[in-house]
């Protein structure tokens, strides 16, 4: 398997702009020898290829991945690239850059399709359709590893034991649903450690959003009944749950238990809220995803609706890139393969058009879906109305995208003019520091481009050099910049990796600018645009920010300037990120335990020691015999702990 350098364009940190510029290289005149070399490299690979399904990666002279493709018969598929005259110009460009290939055989074409999607996400090649939004989808998790399961929001790998419900389109839709579910089923959301420490109900019990199992206000059987109702509701049996609660409310009213009747009434209102918040009518569908595509102005939008348990769990628009020269159906097919690389597929996919390889995609998704997957293009009825609504949303999302892109492009042109940049910036890096009297100090970097904030490229810098004095903002900024650009100079001196910024914004004034300029000059960097943005005499309340240039000049902008609003937004974003990172670091420091320093003592054994002795101080004072009596702590671990605190004995 080919390994890709972390700073290369094909790594997740590589800049898309660099890929697109390379992909735009024309094949004519002096480029013809490169085309011949690419064909020769492909022919050399074809000579050794089997007639089996698999995945191929085309790579340039640096070893960076240009394209990932799958094939039912590898030899036949790859051989097509040697017929240059039959290839579109886009693929001719790719062939001209190809200098090698990596081949992986699979057992079936469906397996190859899944592997292709994984590799595209990993390498982000410039000639593949790319799903730009790599943020994981949120789920609702109803845990099953406790006598009183908790309900919580979950992202990432699904390692915890329990029932997962999703995907939801956004964190906001999950939070709203969880809040309503707490009112409906009174399930706890607190952590296990918080649960175990309670001796009286918390506020959630007082506001009727938890049944307080932590202090015995409900027994295990009663709580299990609530959990079962929640599973039924989230699993699509909401009507049965509502009828049951209605019957219970009626019984309570007839028994003159008006307090219980009022509580059940509030639960019914929560159920009505959840169902009433559905944006589309999903009647007749249990679990399905709905996709519709819109194209305009060279851009494509794909609108997705998520239906689970007969409920609409939100919708989101996606804007895939690198779609030039491909049909809309091919773009949608490539998008779906990547989309379901992480998201578990439902048993039904409703699309607004036929796909060239619908049967293959359905076969590839079958294991993850737990059964046969239906891919349909509805022509009439309720399902067709859902497709029409998704199509309207796709068109509207694309129109908004194009309008926003035009506004952003104009603003960036004005930014370049105001800050005297040679060209419109494609990568802007913004830096700030955060600390409290020098403690838990760190630097933060955010990245922005024409498409907005690139959050997967944000970075934190723990301040750790001995020469950096605690609380010295100038020294902290010097350390951050020396580490950031010292690494850039050593790893990518030719600036071909796409990670060099076109503009560096520093939160601060003349002092920060001087500190940064000195570091940049020491590194021998001469053409890096630097600007320091400082709050005005009224600390920015009137928008009187001052922009400091490396040569000592200062500029200001009118208080209603779109350029000022944009630059303020960048400054505020780095503030938010730096403060959040600092708080996280401070929280870790506050909750740190002296037991963390003992080698070989993990969280479980540390918890066992603290539960047994109460405090780290008592663990330190314990005898070897007492340590051996701790449940879950072996004699060898007890000896390790004792020796750590008694090195001479």
C-alpha cells in the first residue's frame, strides 16, 4: 500500500485549491511527452494485472493519489486509460500526471465499491467526486450498559453498547429531539459517575425531565418500562405509545390523581411536539433516505432527507466537488457510495433519477443495512411528492449557495484590495493565544477559505518551550509562529503542498506584529502577507479595529464595511476556538489525579483505588497489604503502586 506524507496534497490536510490547479493543467504542445510517460506507466501496470475485481490508485511522480477507481475486471478497466484518443480532456490530464499505480484486488465488485469509497475519503484525490462535508452525523444513543440506561447525543464510532437512532441532519435537531424525549419518557441524561454520587434529585427532576432513578424515585422495573416505550417511539411505534399514555392519563384522572394526570398530559404534549416538528409527511415510510440533485452554474447540490421510524429526522444539502465532465447520475452515484461509507444505510433509498450502477450499490450496502436495500425512483403517489419536495429544496439550496458564493467572492476581492494582497486569498490563517495568568497556555490557529471555515484544519499549540515566559503574549506568539512555519519550511519548502497561507491574521497590535515579523524573517520567509488586527480605543465596541501592516502602517475601515464584518468574524472565530481549547485544557488539569503519574495504572484501576480509599492521599499512605485488598487490583499492581510511593522501601 502506498503511504502518503502528512503534508502532501492527497492527505486530509492537503488543500483542495492545489488539487484543482493541478487538475486544470492542459495537455498540449510541450505536455505531450508527459502524456506519453503516463501511458507508458499505465501499460507497465496493465501487463501484470489480473482479470479480477479490485481497486486501483493512479499516482503522480511524488506518489500522491490522483484518482481512485474500482473495476469488475481490473485489466480491462485500466487498459482503457491507454486509449488516449478516446478519453475526455479531463482524463487525459490525469493520465499525463500519472507515473505509477497501486492495485488492490477484492472478492467482488461490490466489495471494490466500498473500498473505493474508503480510499477516496482517505486520500481526497483531485480527479474523484468529493463529498466536502466530512463532519460526522449525530445520533441519539440509548445506552444498554447500565441498570438505568441514559439517553445522549453521540458522534463518531459506535463502540458503546446500546441502541443508536439516526442519522440526524444536525446537532440542533438531535438536541431538540432529546429535550422532547426527556419530557416524554423522563430518561436520565447524566453520566454514570454523576448518577452514582447523587443523594437527592437534580434540577431535571424538578422540571419534570427526569424520573430521578439515582435516588430511587422510580424502581428498576418502572424505569425499564419507560426505556421500552422510548424504544418503541424511536422505532416507529409512536401511535401505540401515545395511546398507552392517553389511557394512563384517563385512569389517573378517574382516580382523582390529578398530579399524575398532569404529568402524563405533559408527556403527551412532548410527543405531539416531536411529531409536529416533522418538516415533511413521511406517512407510509418506516426508514428511508431521500435524495434529489440540482445543477446550475457549474455547481451541484444534493438534498437529503432522513426518515427513521416514520419520522423526519432532518435534512441537509451537500455540495460535492470535482464534478466536471461527469453526468449528474454519475455524480449522485459517487456521492452515495461515499456518503454511506460511514452512515448506516436504511432499507429504502428514494432518488430523483436512475443510477448507472444501482444494483451494484444496493448489493454493496446490503451488509451494513442488515438486509436487501431497495433503490427506487418514484413516479407517483406520496413517495413522488417526497421526491418533488426534496428537489425543490435542492434547487433552493443551490440558489442560496450561488448567491453566498458571489457575495463571498466579492468580499474576498475587497479584502485583497484593502490589505494590499497580490491576489484573492484562498487560504487565510488566523492566530490567537489563550491563558489565565500564564497557566494552561496555548496558541490557536483557524483556517478559512472561499467556502468558509475549514474546521478540519484548525490547530492547537501547547506552549511548552522553556524560554517562553508564562503570560508573555509576545513570546507565546513567537513560539506558535516559529513552530508553525518552521515545520512548513522544512516539510514543504517549495509550497506545493497547498498548506501555505495567502494571508496570516494575528489577533493583536504592534507588539504582536513585531514578534511575528521577527520570527518570519529568521526563517527566511520574505513574501508571507502578515496583518495584525487590534481593537480600537473603545475595545471594538464601535467597530474601530486597527489593521497593522509589517511596515508600520495602520488602516481602518468604516463601521458598516462588509470587509470589516468579515475580518471581525475571522477574529471572533479564533477567539472562540482558543478559549474553548483553553477551557478544555484547564478542565483536564483540574480533574487530573496524582495517580495518573503511576505507570501502568489505567482508568479502571485508578477508579478502583479511589473508590476503595476515597482520596489519592490515602492511596499514597496505604500499606502494601491494604493495596492488595482492593477489588480489581492484583498483587503485581499493588506492588507497583506501593513502589511508586515508597521508592526506597
